[in-house]
């Protein structure tokens, strides 16, 4: 009985297997290979994905052009602030001194002996002169031979430490200078809440002097790298730029963070150009200004500049790729820098343009100017009447270059602001915070406002002196909406009637971004 049941089961299984085998296609090896060779697929079934990938490729291809346009504009902004120290600042100091000396002849028409801008110019001029004479006590030759006697690895570590120290001291240095300017120009009617002008002035002098020495050590290390026989130190220092890619591209970036990094890259590139100029001057002096030696240095200079450009392009290309940021964001950054320039030219601007560049990019021209003056005066000997005539002509050429650069920058800035549709923000006055408000709110308002005033016929002045307003009258200041312009996501509108907790969170985030931009100046330490 059991054997009969087993036979019936086997027959049923064989019939089922034969039935399934007839219905299945031929599963031979040739048919499998034929299916692998002839099978197809349709990309249009996932059109959005592939379109996004293609746009990413186009974005990476646009990054070099858009980034270099921003860098080009930003470098000329730094050049304008740097030339201001050598050209217009001495003339403004002379005019302020002339006003101070001749004031008794005309009588005291105003409560102030000098305008706040003139006081700041006088302080800058005195700091430059004092630091220049203090730099004479620093022996450049001894520093060069001391650094040259070190090993390559030790010099590489020293150079990295100097870069970090430069970023730290720059972020704190502008605060020291701003504190000095405000302490010296603060209205006397207010209650004293500071330690005095003289202590602030001493701190500012020490800062500029120490920062100038730090930049001198950087320039000396770079000079040693240029003069090394096997160029190993220069190669290691250039490879350090590519290490920066590793510390940047794999981090999450938003528009504001990328704006900070772009400003820091602009400042770093301009500073490197000045350092290369100092290195070339020192080397040409040692070889009695032989033109042939310049062409020996020229390939190394081009190599350093090319490595900087390549690293910036690769870094920004991958940051925008990993964070889904379009290449059009660099046009927004350029418009924001242009907005700062146009706003600082208004009639009631609250800051000088060079100080605005210092806060935005972390570029402080005073220490670099002190070092360059020290190197030029020690490298070039002026003897005879003809030499002094050449110096006067060179100074006139610098003034012409500064004026031409300022005119072109102002015209391009107005064009960029108009293209970004930000010109209405220049004509949107809001009352500032009263002295009774908390200090935190006043500080946030002060950092995000630009002064503006119109003439009687309604035209806005960008060249006249600021008009001093009384404290009990609400001054007409506009809010610098460049922060909103950068923090608002693309195509997203904010609803005012949202939940109060979300509003508090968003306002705190915006205040943090404002503080980071103006105090940290985009100097991230990776």
C-alpha cells in the first residue's frame, strides 16, 4: 500500500515538472548571453535624475568662470583699500592737521574740533608712523638666516602655524581698531564705559606691530623656500594648499558659509600677491637689481599663483557639487560686496570703505602697509634730486591708479547692485534703536545698517561728508539687507504669521550669521 502511494506521488511530480518545462523558455547558456547582449533600458523613465546630474556637470564647468569673476572683483576691492593707505590717507591726515592748526583763526563753529572721520584718519596715520619706526628695530637679515638654518619639516610646521596665527590675529585686530575709533569719537555727553583712548591706542599700536612682524616671518619663510637649492620647501608649502581641499570639501556648507570662505580666499590670495612682491624686492636687492634674476624667480612665482588658483577652483567646485549650490551664488556674493561699496559712499555712511572691507574679508591693510613700506625703504635707496623727483612722480602715479580704480569699482558696483535688484534697499530708511534699548539689539542694528541721506532735490549723494545728527533725533539709517539676501533660500518666501518659536529660532540664527560675518570675517580654521 505504501509503495503504491509512492509511485502515484512520483508520477504526479513528473507530470507537473514536464508541464512547467514546456511553459518555460529555453534556459541555455547561449540564450543567457544573448539576453545580456540585447537587453535594453530607457533613461527617460528617470528623466529628473539624469537632468540633475547633467546640471551638476554644467555647474562644475561654470565654477571657474564665476569664481574668478568674484575673485577678480574682490582682489581689486582689497587693492583699493590697500592703495588708500599710501595715497589718500596721507592727504586726509594733512587736511585734518591743517584744520586743527587753523581752527583758532576761523573760530569754533562746531562742538567738535575734528570730524569723526578726521579723528580716525589721524589715528591711522600716527599708528603707521609709530609702527614704521618700531620696525627698524627688527633685523630682517638676522631673521632670514635664522629661518634658513632650520630643517625643512620644521619650516613647514612653522609656516602652517603662521597661517593659523594670521587668521586668529586678523579676526581680533579689526575689533581692536574699531574699539579705538569708537572710543576716540564717542560723544562726550555719554557715560564713560571704556578704559580710555590711550590704552586703546597702545593696544592698536601693539597689534599692528605684532601683525607686521608675523607677516614678515611669513615673507621670510617664503623667501627661504624660493632660494633653496632643491626647491623642496617650496614644493611642500604648495602641497599644503591641496591639503586644504581635504579639510573643506567634505563638510556641509550653506550659502553664508561659502560666502565666508570666498571672502577668506580673496584675502588670502591678495596677501600672497603682496608677499610675492616682497620676496621679489628682497631678492632683486641682493642681486643689485639685475633683470636676469627676475626671470629666474618668475617660474616659481607663476607656480605659486597657479597652485592657488587651481586649489580654489577645485575646492569650490566640489563644495558646490556636494551641497547642491548653483554657480549663480557667486553673482550674489559679488552683488553683496558691491552693495557694501555703494553703501559706504553714501552721505551718512557709518564706516569708511577700507574698514568695511576689513570687516567683510578679514583684510586689514595697516600691518601689510607697514611691512611693505619698511621693505621698500630698506631695499631702494633714494639719493639725489632726480631720485626724489621719481618718488614724487611715482606717488602721483599711485594716486592716479587709486582714483581710476575707485571710479571703475564704483561704476561696476552700481551695475552689480542694479542687476541683483538691490537698489531699492539703498532707499528704504528705518529708524535706528534708541539709546535706551539693550546693547545687544543696538549692536545687531549697528552691524547691519548703512547710512543714507538725500539732498533737497531728492538725489542721493555718494561723495559729500557725513552730516552729524543729534542723539535725540532718530537718524535715517537703512538696514543692510545683504544678510537677508544671502540667507533666504531660492524660491522660498517667509510667512510672517508662523509660530513664535520658529521666529525666535530664525532670528537667533540670523543674528549668529551677522556676528560671524563681521567678527570672524570668514576666517575658518580647518
